[in-house]
C-alpha cells in the first residue's frame, strides 16, 4: 500500500486512471528485478495493479474505462419496462426474459446492425447454434418463449418485420425427459455385489444381472439365450437381437463367463430344455 501511494505520488485521495496504475506497476517491477533480496519478480507488476485497483476502487477514486453500452440495450430496457409495468409479469420471469433476449440481440448484433433486418431464420439459427453447443431442449424452450414475447412487443413497436413471433417454435418436452437414462455404474456394481450366496436364485440372478449390465441386453434376448450360443473355447457368445433383429457375436467378459458357468454347474436344472436360464420349478422352461 505504501509503495502504491509512493509510486502514484499520492499526497491525498484523487482520481487515478488505469493507465497511471499500469505505468507505476512497470516502475515497481523494474525496482523489484534489481533488488537482490527479492526471490521472484515475475508477478510484481500484476500484483501491484491488483492491490492498487482494489484499494482505489474501495476509496471511490478509480477512473475505470466506461463499458460500451450494447447495441440494442435501449430496446431491451423498453421491453423490460413493458413486461413489468404493463403486463405485470413476475420479477423472476421479467429477469429471465430480459437476459435471454439480450443474449440473442448481442449474438444478432455481430451479424446485423438493425432490428428491421431480423428474420425468423435468425432466431432458428440462434437456437440451433446454442443447441449444438450444449443446450438441452428445456433451455431452448425457455429461450424460444422469451424471444416470442420480445418479438410480439417488437412487432407492436414496428421495430421488426411482422410474423416472427408467430413463427418461433418451441422444442417439445417430454414428461420424463429429466430422468437419467440409466443408473450410475457404481449403483450397478452395488446391485450385483448385493446378490450373495450359492442358492439357485442368487446364482441365476447374478448371471442375468451381469449380462444386463455389461452388454445391455434386453430381457427377451437373455431369455432366448441357448446353451449352444456359447463358444467356451473361443470365449464368445451369440445374441439374437429382438429390436433391431439379426445375430451378433460378442466376446465373453471373464466375470460374466464365470457367473454363467457357476450357474450352469451348480444351479441350472438337468433338463432337455436347451435355454440357458430356466424357471426354478418344474416343468422347466425358459424364463421371461
């Protein structure tokens, strides 16, 4: 702090510009490099700027460069007042629509200089661009709703071509869209590890669970597996797919193969039925 005061030649609080701070920081860095007691002067200038700006901003005398007002800021402000004062919309909705509209207009201002030039394809391109960069359908729907409200107002004010608001389509949302596609692998591992013991039920359940978890097979595909589908010498097995059809050969993962062999040797009933997994009680038949 004392070095900031000394190098800025402050005899009292006065307005100080960023350029003045940076010039003083360069002098401070030169002084530090020439000081044999200073082990590292690499960050001397940046730390000087950091301390000076924080202190002078706190004191209210830092002259910061004025930030340029966005191109369509006036239109966003008027839209915000309309939502608040005329439509009486909730504060959270107003804020959400304001931010989303400003983002679109900032994006659009890099391509066009007038709202009169906006076309529906610009809105579509914006939503597509954001969708390709990580947006979910729920996020895209929120932006579509905000932009539809903005363009209804913009059309009333004759800022843009009519019909844009009516043409903005929101992506469809599904009731269970937010649910995960499947359990986490750690949860799957806990489920498999929870099947303990050497009973017929446990051995069969463990083998079935591993086929479901490791290969993502459907219940019908597992119920149709035959003893002859397994080539133990080549360590492969064949699956008749139920949904997409066709036959596919898979390498047999060791843990899955061990679980199936244990079931076959210790729990599978001796019967003429050639399906791999059988019911627990006679007459024995395929599960499923």
